[in-house]
C-alpha cells in the first residue's frame, strides 16, 4: 500500500480527506515526509499532483496495561484500549514519536503496542499540542476498546480520569415487530417489509398528543430467534421482541397518569393502559372543487372536445353526499352515451336529503321511488370524478379527503354509517360497518383515528359464502371476502393481569424464529396494527451509543481500517466546513450538525461481535437469550463471547427509543462491489463485478455518488436493473441482516433467493 494508490482509490470512492494512518511507524513517517506537501492548514497532498486527495495525519495506538479501580468498580484487570490520534503537523508528529519511542518499539507494527495507560497517552500527546485530538477507537468491540466486555471500562472517566474533558469524540464501528404487523403511512397501511424511506409514517407527538406524519430515520429488518412478547385481547394484538417499547400509562383508575415508553419485558404481568387515539389537525377548506374535465363530442364528420370547468360545492353538504355515495352509490355508462351517478337506499328521509343536496349543486335529479328507490344524476363531470373510486370491491376514500379536519371527517363517517352502517348495543352507541373493499376498510380505520376514536375489523364472510336475497327467493354467493369494521369510542385499553383468563385474553412469551421489522422516527411512537387491531406503540431505538446519557456531549465518528486501497470508505464522516485541519477538528469537537452533517457506517448488525455467541458451536444469541443460559454456551457449557449489543444493554441508562437532542445523523450503506456481487449472484472477486463497478464509476462519478446521490433514472440508465434495484434497496434500508457473533461477521442480504433473476427478466422495480 502506498500514498499514490490511496490517492487513486480515494478519488474513485469520492473521499476528499483521508487519514494517513500509522504516523508512529518510522518508515511510514519517512514516506509521508518525502511524498507529501502541506497545502491547507494541517492538510497535505502528494507533491507535484493536481488538486488531489488531502491527507490528515492520524495513527492508532494499542494501550495494554493493568489499572486498579476502587472496590466494586471492576477492580484490577488488564485493559486493552485502542486509541486514535489526530495531529496538526509533521513537527508535532515527530515530537509524539520521540516521546513514545522511549516507551515501546514503534517499528514493530503500524499500530504499536505500548504498555501505557490510555490516560498517560492523552497526557503525553496533549502536552505536546492541544490541537491534537484523542479518540477511543471502535468503542464497543469486546477486545481492545474503551467499553469492551473483555478489557474495557464502564465510563470514559474511569479510563481517562482528569483527561476525560479532552475526549470530544469516540469512534463507532459497530428491536422489532413480527412479519404480520403493519404500520400506517401517508399512503395507507403497509407491512413493515414494504416500508421505504419515501414513506411518511403515522406518528404520535408525545408532548402535544398530535398525530404527525414523519419519514423514517432508519428501517430495521433482521432475522430473530428467541422469545417474543405476545399480547392478545379484544382491543390489542402484539407480537414484539422483549426489548421493544410499549406506549403505556400506569393503570390508575382514579387519576389519569401520563403515557410513557417502556420495554415489553419490564411490563410483562403488570397492569397497564394502552393508547389508541390522538389529536388530528387536518385541513378545513370551505369548498370542495369538482375537477374540470374534457368531454369528447362530434359526429362522423367532426370530432373534438369541449371543456367543463371546475365547480365548487360547499364542503359539508358535499361530504354528506360523498360519504353516503361511498356506502350506497355507483356509476354507470349507458349505451346511449349517458354517464350516470346513482345512489339507492330504502330510507326515504335520507334519500330526500340527498336529492336536496344534489339539487343545491345545480343537478337535475331523477328519483325512481316505485321500483328501486334510486336517485340518478346524468352528468359526465360528476361521473368522471366518482368512477375513480371503484366498484364495490375497490371503493376507497382519497388522501385529500382523509387529510381533512376531525370535524369534517366526522361528517363523512356519519353519512357513510347512515348508508352502510349499523348501530348496536343497549345504549345505541355502538357503530359498525360492512364492506368487501379492503382499501375502504383501511381508509375507515384511518379516519376513525383522526376523528378521535379507533376501529378494528374482523372477517365477516368468506368469498363464496351463500346468502339469500331480501325477498328470500334467490340465493347468491359472496363475490369477495366481506369485513365488519367496529368503531370504538373508548381509547384507553386497560390490561389487568388478574382478568386475562376470565376474558380469554393472553399475555405470554412465545418462541419465534423469523424476520422482525421496525422503523425509527423522530417522535418514537408509531401507529401499528396486527390482525386488524390498531394501537400506538414504540419504534426501534436510535443508534446504540445514544442510550448512554454520558455520551450526550460526545461526538460519534465513523472510520474504517483500509486493509487495501479498494476497501477505503466503508465508513466515513461527511462535513460541510472549510478545507483545513482546524475546521474539521473544530466541527468534531463542537458536535455541530451544521458542519458535521452525518456519518456513513456499516449496518451495526454486520459487526462480528454484535450478538453474543460461541463460534465453535455455531451459537448466536441475543442478550435476552444469553441471560437465560447464564452467559454459557447451551451446547458445550463454555463461556459465551459477550457482544456489543449485550454490553450496551448493561451500560445504558436510557431505554430504547430515548436519545439526546442534536445527535449527528448517520446513513448505513453496503459497499458497491458487494451490492453488485449479490445482484449478479457471484462473489466480489468475479470479473463481472469489476466490469460493472468500473462502468458505474465511469458513468456516474465516485462510489459515494452512486450509493448516495445518483437519481433513479441515472442508475437505471447506467447499469443492469438488478444492480439499480440493489442500490435502491440499500439506500432505503430494505435489507435482511443475520447479526454477527464471536468473530463471525454479520450477513447482509439484499435479495431473496432467485429474486435477482426475476428482476433481470422484468426490469427494475425502482
């Protein structure tokens, strides 16, 4: 590896500033001094080159030492800590090397091993120059890290003591629902496996209690084997991982207690109240605009179009008609060229009201009172608008209507219920409706949430079920599955363990082996449903480091070892600063999201120590499972290697879903060569991968441009459909991950078996 190769591949990858690495090694330092020239303050480039890659002086040092701590705080043990050092000049580097050369052999390795306390290293380096930056490396790996389970500390203060105030950053480098759970989005209900970064998720603002739609910060999909929390009542249906957050309030029936987030395992067997409603502030237009339309007309000698301009109707009477029409109406196109809107019901009072509404809109109404009791309006403009909402099995309510205010949606639902609903119960307050349209069923559930109630559905009749006509003279068969939707006004669902058995309800731990899914959103609460029953529930937590409040003021940076030039940039940091050492280090120290934009990282599950495990027995366990086995391998009985996730669980003082304000965002990526290889069904060593990689770089620029910013159209035009789709899926987090354990790297899968071949036949799905 040489500077010229690093410079070349940094350009290919799209990296502007690259760490030199290993400045403590005498031979490499001599190489740096011979080939680099200072450009901007603290940055270097290769001599006699054009406006090329900049280099910043960095090195990694391995500190192995014993350290005594007060009783009860880990005691005396061997510590193994890797530390990154950033330096502002070659003169400072030479002074650092001169001091460290008296302590250990700097020639032995690019990352020298020193019997030196990490605190003493900080003291030496910062004593030479306060412009240096000290960063604990790969902070969570079991060995050689500040928080490692094998040889680390519990806090930065334990490690660096009085020099902790000079630790501004640490290096990273590193819960969910089952497959049947759905989440409400701006485009309706979706299974988590269908959610993309383009979707907006229905969330609850815990402070204002308002319903808000937010884009996911991250989408989680991974394999999970272990216990799942199962809750099944008439008003709740959940199957979630033990560490997943529930939105609940303590079951105090005398005082309303505020809702909060808490992990399912901490609430098992306890009384609690789950939330099902929220405050919706939708749009409040005064008028509905019936879109204008072109109508073809003419004769055999002439043909053309005439235009009917848009019409405005008062919004409330329109919603009364539209709600009733969705329940009881249809459109027809006659052979004589008549385009007709129809509505029929046996309630004379309602039909009279509909007639008056339509006449107030300026329509001529035909009412067949004797035979079918049907109202008809012949108007192509009205026909053209209403026919898009489908026949009985395809009816739905458009997004612009679903986004109206609570009051206006209440009018719509009231008249839908009058047409196709039922009132039940001794008090006459129970409401239900029946439909064969799945889209309409889902829309009604969303509308119920927005008017301050909730709704769940059940299958009413299967397709093909026989039923009699009203006269009992004919037998028909159900053309599609029909659904009953039940509207519930009480939205504080109490879970009382002592009454579970009485009502046939279940709260239990069940074994699970399959995919789990979730999203992360700023509000931390999402509206989900399972088996037709919706409620508010927590989302997956932000990055693991955010769960330690002690790291709130610490900047998380992301770097990767370049074992070869081709592997540059697997992890990176993205800045918007002046091109200088001081500007970059200042953005890190200040943790300023305006200058430090985001980090680029692996998916954390890819790390080879994410889960606990025992490689020799091929055992991989979650922290919850490890605890069940007392951290011993269930096959051979030997101690497990405790992974990153377990260590985070032990040290975290925040629950999942909690995190600091002002955290630097992150993006998880898969290297382009790996995406291409999986898309083609070959290894990264294949010549086909190299050819496809070079073509993409030639057409679209750097690898980061391909992975992060190239448009869909650019990708489609530059490469094979399956490769373009693979890149899109990684951007959106639509990947499956088998977490790593005990030195075994995690496996990211972008496609299911054989899916690439289908894509290559059909064209891209983007």
